[in-house]
C-alpha cells in the first residue's frame, strides 16, 4: 500500500462532537496502516488549534479556513443546481491541494469522511476510493421537510443530495454507513444498488476515557435537589435542538408533577436562541459549552435522548452508557445500537407521560447502568469497529468505474 489521502469536512481535533470523534478515530486507524495526508476545513479558533495536532499524525496536511457565508453558498447552489451541502464546502484552494498532493505523493487510496467531501475525488484517480457517508443525509433533509421545516428548501436539498449520494456510490470502491439500518435505507434509495459496494462500520467509544471511576459528579448538580435528567450534544444541530425543546416543553412539566424538584440539564456547545429562552423556565438549565461532559453525565440520575429525527449511531448514548448511567431514549436515538430494552437502556416513544413512567423505573437503577457499560465494552470498542478498514483498503481497485 502507498500513501493515503484523507479528506474531512472538519478538523478531527479535538474529538469533542459526534462527527469529529468518528473522523478522529478513523484518521488514527489509517495512520497505523500508511502515511496519511490530511485535507480538512477549520471554522473556529478551536479548529485552528486542533489543526496543530494534525502534524503529529499526518505526513502532510492542509487546513483552509471555511468562512463562506451561508447566503453565498445558497446562491452558488441555485446557480450550479447543486445542494447547499456541497457548495458550502467547496474550495478551489483545497481542490488544488488535492490534485497537487496526488501528483507529488504516492497516493494509492483516498478516504473521504462525509458526503460533502466526495466532490474532491478526481474523476481520473486510479487508486481506491472509500467514502464514509456515516448517515443518509438526503433522508435527513427529507425528514425535516416532512416535519414542516423550510419545506421547499429541505425538499430541494434532500433531492439533490440523493443524486450526489448515488454518484458517490457508483464512484467509490466502498461506501460506508454507520448502521445496518442506514445501509439498507441507502441501498433502497439507489437506482442501481448492485453497482454499489455498501459496507457498515459502526461507531465506537473510548470507554477508558468515559469511565465513571475516573471522574467526580458535577458538584452544582449532585448538591442540588432532583432528580436530574441530562441531555448532551451539539445544540445548534437541529435534531438536538428539537429534542431539547421538546423535552423542556413536554417531558419536564410532566415529570415535575411527580417530582417537583426535577431538573433538566442541556449540556453542549452553541445552544440556539430558541433553546436559550427555556433557561428562564423553572427546572431547565442550559449549560452551553463545557470543558468536560463527563461530570454532568456522572451527576445525572438519568440521561435522556428524546430525539425525534436521528440518523446513525448516537455517540451521546454510547458515552452515557459507558458512564454507567441509566439511559432513556426514543426509538430514533436507539438506531444502530443492539442493546436490550429494559436491561441496558429503556426505549420509549416521544410521549411525555409514557416517558415519565419509564423515567420512574430508571431512577436509582444501578444494575442498568452497570449492564450498559458492560455492553459498550463488549460491543463498541473503536479498534473492533474499525477493523474492516484494512480489508477495504487492501482490495485491488475496481478495473472500471463510472466517471464522477
């Protein structure tokens, strides 16, 4: 094997949100196999600091700033008849760097993380190309439209992304999804599924880091009356924002009828203005970005994940399980994790009273927390999850593929 070119839509350092966590571990696995050249975007000061860490793992790297306004990306999308997801991450500088790197380095494989970056694979690249889509993004935007959110825009985005996903599936030697359900959904949406090599590589968890024995519960939570329900995630991500608002409007008032001191804690960076307004509501605590989510998990009487729209495996759920917390989640949030309902977690539809019934059974349920961590240790270690990569990259490249 020669060198590997790895392209990601965000700097995979620090690994502190779902997509960056997966990209981070994917990059580390690739670096064990061959020299890796990394191209990715930086959006924040944290990203730019994280870019410095790439030098310790990448043979070379290029990290341009992504500062294109959404309005400009939208205008480009309309003029080019492309999805905004692509135009928002289009950069001539990155495209030039990709071509130069392929010319100057012994690149025999390109690994792309997220569909936005598939546009950078040259049509005439003769080596292997592996695309980790993670989830079926086109279905996600269609789901937004079905929920009545910016219907025309989301319908357009879903339709055009589906076309791009079809193109990438034909172009790639292997297309990776996070769960079997997501892979089946993806195959079912392809016009020519027999021409696509669709594989599943699940998400893992760093259980040595998310270890309840290594962290103390947050004092401001464990010292206050409860019970305490914690929800974590990137809070400007629409499914997380939607779930947090639903819980604040529906679940919390219902559970406070049974437990008047119940508290709902929303922990995660960039809470939206709509979500911040709930900080004025009794029992709702909007923490925003925190240096370490583990003390909040450790202090939770129950971790909730009331997602209404979800794609793939939820890292937030695996983290809570690794921290030995009883987890209450919707079927949408449970996708891709083969835990046993009632043993390693509790699954309930997004109905306030039903969730309260489930929550009552989880309070003080130490056995479920222990079973959850045991399940994660046995089934979601990163090394085991990423082991199929070696075989995918070792296979000879297809003799013929459709040009991009």
